[in-house]
C-alpha cells in the first residue's frame, strides 16, 4: 500500500492504486456519465475528485463511476477530508465492530454535522462494501495550527517528512528569508515594521526576528490605546499606552528579609 499523502486536503475523496508508475494528464472535458468518468480513471495511480460542496447530482455521478471502476477490479484506498487524522483509530475500530455499518463509522469518527452526509455517506458505504481502506486525511485545526507555528516536526516524524518531501524547500528559500530579516533590521531605528505573507509560520518567525516595537502582519498602522507603543534602538525608550505605559509611573523596590536574627556580620554576603 502506498503511503498516505497526509499533507493534502481533500473535499470528497482521494484515490490511488498500488500500480507502479504515475500518469499525469492534462485537464480534459469528460462527458457527464458514469461510463466516461470510470473510463477516465483507468490507469491512473491517483484520482483526485475536485471540491463540490453543493452539487448532489455530481456526487451521485461520482459514486456511480467509482462503483463501476471498482467492479472492474480497481482497489483504491479512499481518503476523506471529512475525517480528522487523529480519528483513524476510531475508524479502524468501527470497521472491526460493525464491518458494513457506514452510519456507525461516521459517528465513531466524529464526522461533523456541517457536511452533507447524504452525499458523502455513499462513498463510505462503498468502501465498506468492497473492504477498501478508509483513510482519515484531514488535519484538525489544532494540528494545523501546530504545524503553522512550529513547522512539520510538530506533527510528522523524520521518516514521514522525508517520504513526503515536506522539508524539501527551494535552495534559496531560507537564504531569501534571512536576507529579508537582515535588511529589515539594518537600520538605526525600530519603531514599526510590516510583513505581508500567506504563510502563518513565516509571519510568526518574522514578528519574532524583526527588531521593531510594533510589527503589523498583512495590515499597517492599526493601533489601539490598549496596545503598548514604542520602539527599539534610536526609536525611543519606554512605551505609551497599554499596561506597559503604567509602569512608567511606578517605582520598583527590592526588599530582602532574613529570619535569622543571629548574624555575626550583617555586611558579609551569604
């Protein structure tokens, strides 16, 4: 069995075969009938059925084509976005307890009510009918946030990262990122900085590394009296606004108290 491509998000299902080699096809128009759709799947190692949330007729067409394809001998693994990866054990357990009960499996895997299960349940039932692997392929929000803020190692071990090439960044990726940080910090002032990115992990890295009192991400000049305002380097000392500003009006005092009253020389450090 080919390893699951866990980094992919899928709306309906991802199918792959164990045959060697991969055929990549350019987009083509397919006649809207099960025969044509099943025929288009022949010889493909991976079949990605796009994302259509609100088209019951198309889902019915897909299920019919899949049934025909499977009846012809295909044995794909079926990976669902509807199930979080952490529910894989629950899915496997449900299959052992009630091998043909699609509703029970969906309940045990905590399938969210927001999905149109009247459209997606037939895919699950088809997999159970033919005893095909069902793979939970979606990253839960908390897992996705861990990856976004801590990188792939937060969720995937070294072997998985290597197999999926998750760490295979372009050769100049890190260099260009470090260059941008160096340019941003190569000034005598540090009142504010701005970062524009679609990558949350990069945003968190930049806000940490840039030497500026305020860092805006995908916006600029947003302010609030509840937020501290001030700079680094020659952009000033101290902060205005927020609880940090109150500290400018306070005195810090350090007090040491000893309970030992028998002190030979109080001026000797201990």
